[in-house]
C-alpha cells in the first residue's frame, strides 16, 4: 500500500457511495458500492484479510483510489451500474452489449391479423408478447405456431393480395390454409389468432379445450375434415405447451437467476419464464470477477444485468440472498415503473425452478473446465514448438502461407493465423497473384510476403498491423530460401520454417536453416503443425475454387446482350449461383437493382434457348 492510498483510507467518510480502484496508469480496474465507504474500502487493504486469489491480484495492482459520496444506497447502486457500463473495469462482471430483445407482435387491430417479429413495443393497438431472449427462440416459436394453425409463410398482405396469384407450395403441401385464395373469412381468421394469443398467454389447456369443442361441433355437422384438423391442432397445442411449461408458484412474467462458483470458476444462469412457459435462457461466465462467493456475485450481477435495458419482469427468483436486497428491489421497481419483487424461494415449485437453473450453472462450470483444459493443452503445444525450434519468443501469433493454382492459371495465396495455438479466422487474408505468370510457387510466395510486410495498413491499426512471432510456409527449400532473402532485404527478423510432407502428403517435419526438425507423430506439436498445414491448404483451395466458379459464372453472363460488369455483380450478389439465376422468374430478375424488365426478359430468353 502506497502513501497516496494510505492517506485516502484515513479520510474515507462513513457514508454510502461508490469507490473506484485504479492501476498505475490511472485506469479504473474495479468499481464497487458500499453502505459505509470507510468500512468497505478499508477491508481490501487489511493484513490477514481472507481474500480470494483474484481479489489479491487486483489489490496488488491498485495504485490509487477515488470515491463519490451518495445520498442513499439506491443512488449508489445506479451510479455503480453507470460507471461499470462506461469504464468496463477489468475486475468487474462485464456482460455482453445491450440489445433490444425481440417480441411477438399480433396485429389484432387489423382486418386480417399478422404475427410479426419486432424489437420495439409501440403504442399501436397491437398485442405484444415477450421479450424473448434471442431471435432464434422467437423464430422457432413463430414457426411452430404457423405450422399448427396453418398460417401463411409468405409476406402477402390481406385483403390487398387476396386471389391475386395461385397458391404457393406450402398450400399444396397442406402447411397453409390458403387464405390468399379467400378460403377463410376475416372473422374465422381472427378466431385462429385468438387461439394463438391464448397459447402465448400460457392458456394452452384452455385453447386445446376450446378447439376440441369446435371439433365436436364440426363432427356433429358432418364436417369431418374440419373436425380432424381441429383434433390435430388441439393435440399439437397441448404437446407444445407441455414441452415448454415450467412449474412455478408465482404467476406473470418471471426471471430466474442462479449463480454457481467452483474452483475459481463462476457462472450465472438466467431463465426467462413468460405466461408459465420457459421461453429461453442465457448463460454468463463470471469467472473474471474478483468476487467468488455466490452471494457476492449475485449482488454485483443482478443490478448490472438489468441496467442494460433488459426487460424487468414482475418477479425475480434468486438462488441466493443478495446484499442491499431492498435497495435493488426499489431500483428495479423505479426503472420498471411497476412493482418488482425479488424472492429467494426455499420450497415448492419456485424452488424447483431455481434448482434447475442452479444445476445448469454448475454444468456451465464443467464446460468451462473442459475449455480450460483444451486451452492449456494448446498453450503447451505452442511452448513445446518454441522449445523444439529453439525460438527466443514463444510464438503467440503464427502465420502460415500457401499457393494454389490450376496448371499455373488463376494463382492465389492464402494467409492463415493461429493465436495461442488456435485458429483466428478473422485474421485470415487472401491474395490474388499479380506479378507472376505461370506455375511459379516460389515467386508467388515472395510477392505475397512482400505485399504483406510492406502494406500501408501495417503502419497503423489496419488488417496487417499485427506482426507474427513465427511464419510457417507450405513449401520446401526453394521457398524458404527465397523468403529468407526477402526478409534480409526488408530488414525483417521473424523466424521462418517450411512445413514438409511425406510421400503420402502428410505432415512430417519442419524445415529450417539447419535442416529438418522431425515431429513425433503422437505429440501435441505434431497435431498443431498438421492442423496449420491442413488449414492453410484448405483456405487456399477454397479461395481458388470460389474465384474459378465466379469467373465461370461471369463468363456465362457475359454472353447475354446488355448485361455488363455491374449488372453481373448485382445478379451474383443477389442470387449467389448461376443455377438460381437460370430458374428465377422474370419478376424476380427485374427486382434486382440495376436490372430492367428488358434485361430480365433477355436473361430468361438466353437460358431458355440454351436449354433447348
């Protein structure tokens, strides 16, 4: 503890507030709140304090501290959340960015209701259900409801598009009721959506019973096909509702939050329950936080989680009690505009649901351990590679290069990157060979490395600004010597080795200035090098094939009068393949930006004539 900290500790007030720990560079590394600043902050620096290892590391990095006095615990809570969001301190719980959670929107105020995926609630007279935790969960629910109630899968609007076109394939397959053909009246259609609303409100048993009553009536009226449809619909509603139902004692919208901690790893699991139905979940790795006890983790997690514009439900069930529970409850109530209850259940259906979330959090920790083991093995393989090659620096970043062509034509190169023994796909780069003609891999490789290390973007924060600790070439002595000579010319001091294959084209050794360094086929180093060699070759071949395919398609489109380069690019961007362009209708072709109706007709005529 330095003199600056000691002096500030002596002057800490006995009032509520927020404190900020800073490192030697003045960066805020931790933000916390306290009922009594003097007591809480001094605890960090007491000799013999039973801190977790992560807290001990954080305290060792503290060079200064600051604090802000607040009028109340709730004010401190709000300020703490804002400071964490703004500064993203290293030792606080940091969650993923804010997002607008999706809702299902039912437009019952329209003549023919629609079911829509939206991310904002508007005061437009429609009904909204959610929020759902992810776009996937809401799309899955909507798709299931469409299939059960035979809703349209198209984007037609009714009554505007009634009886304007023939029914689509979904109608022929029996997966759409054919509203576009006028088979269902507006009143009948609204009745279907009332059933959907009942299901989304968690009243699936009531909906199923109502459908069965309709089935009985249809049967009495000898409408046997309709009765069979209603029977199947009722069964599907029951099955879907049973699959998603969760037993709780509370009603309304509920979030269940459980935290587990084990062996310096921590996880939070959040269940989203709407209308008695589990509609999704989120998992959060909290292992980076200095707090390790579940109570401390939850105390920090809950207000921070709901400070990110997350939907605040009526009830929040927790696995552990949290500090300042009443203040957190008041903060969430004020933010929501309605009363929010925080509970820690000890028995009944709520306790079973919390236990289920807690068991999922424990499972997450098991998964984190597996990841840690894999990361450790990867790091060991990189360290072993460094020792085997006699490198001065452990290669955290490895770049590898390969050339691909067909009989010397359309030559391309690939650059892949492994960071800490793992592929970093966002760092991959591709090159078209510009100055070399024919099948000359050595000259092509020299061009690529020259461009990579003299590129303008290397100087700033561009895509070539990161330099590798090791370069592996998919080549032999000729390529290795050429790149060594190039690096000497450019003044670059980066270790370069060639990856050698055996007669069966499998990884055998690494080639350096002093000859081959053989790899033990059962070692982690061998697996690392083999993965790199296979990946760089795959990436080069993939790029070459995509270019060749694109050139073939473009050359085919070049034969059509009036289809220039920009129009070819527009068509390829829209349809992705020549097959889809061939089968597209004139209207679909004309819908592409830059393609006129005459262009569309010419394209259709060309492929129709060619097919004959």
